[in-house]
């Protein structure tokens, strides 16, 4: 069977539309209905650019209503060799959408023989989010954060989205999820354009720590269970997830500093 298109999502919509995340309305009732209380939601994701690349980090908590549903969920995934995607919103649908997005990019490369541009990847993800509009209207929204290394410009870039598929280029840093307002507030103090990958990692951990400090749906570092944020870096060398021991060392440095200064580092007056 020939797909006839470089878009795997379009191919799937033509032959097996029930496998698309946005076609789950039958399970909830086509006329809409109450969102199940035990649906898991994931937050918070932050992304920062630095010279020569981009970094994305996510906390590990998923909630269902007022309950902690999972303490070690992963919300940051490689989209392909040069891009990364983080999920916020309804966790189950978001993870399914990420997997489909990964196949979408791989399918395009196999059909066309070339890699999709970073802008093209961001546009494909926007289309997929738009396909979830029916469920988003019922409260099952997916709001990912996308970032990658642009092979054409040689820089890291960040793209945010709204629940209806609107796509917005961001500059410097951004955050999504229930704790995003606190994370962005922290990054306003900590972000500098000359940060290296290690400095960006520290800023991301500090931002997630501040988000967890004020938002109960965001999980801070779990020192007892050794559960730390997932941090991924994308440069001209491709996607790399920071090893657990490297993240652990950075987290312990941040937590030790917070014992001395609970509100975190202060931004210098300018």
C-alpha cells in the first residue's frame, strides 16, 4: 500500500483515523461530557536557548485532580535527531501525540529523502494539535513545547502553541504548564544570552524549583526517591539527554544553595 503523501498523519487519517489522538471523541461521547477525574495531567516544561543550541527540562509529576498520580513521569522526548518536544496537559493524549509526531518526522524523511526544516517540523506539530481540537473543547487539551537546533541558521529555537494549534516562536526562554508563570518569573531573573549548556541547565532547575514552590501540580526534586528533572540539550551534534548522575549533581548544588537562601539566587540590580 502506497501512502501517497509525505505526511504520516494524513495517511493515517485516510486509512485508520481511529488511531489519531484527536479521534477519541467516541470514547467520551460525541456530544461531550464531563472529563473523568482520574485523567492524568503533566506539568511543567521550560526551554532556554544558548549560543549554539537549546535546552529543555521538565518536572516529573503527574496529577489527577488533587492527587499525585505519578511521581516519575517523563515529559521531555526527542522528536528527531535535532529537535525535542515537551508535553503539558492531558498526559495520555500528549504522549500518544508525541509518538505520532516522531513517526511523522521519520516518515517525511523516508518519503522525501531529506530532513524537514525546523519551521516545517513546528508547523506539522501545530497541525496535529489542531486535530485534537474536539477533545480540547472537552477539557482534554494538549499544549506541547517544541524546540530544536536550526541547521540553516546554526542556532537553537523555541516554539510554543495554544490548544487550538496556534504556533508562536519564542525568544530566549519559555515555559508551559500550570507552574509556567512561576518558572518564567524565575527565568526572567536568571536567563542571560551568554549561558553555556551547564548554566542553562542550572537556570532550568532553579526555574522548576520555583514553580514547584508555588504550584502544587509541579513536582520539585525528590531527593529521597532520587527523582530529578529530565533535561535534554540539542546542538549541532544532535539531541542529548543529560545522564542521571550529571543531573543529580546539578540538583544537589541547587538544593544545597536553597538551604542557605530558600528564595533562590537574586538578580543583580542594573
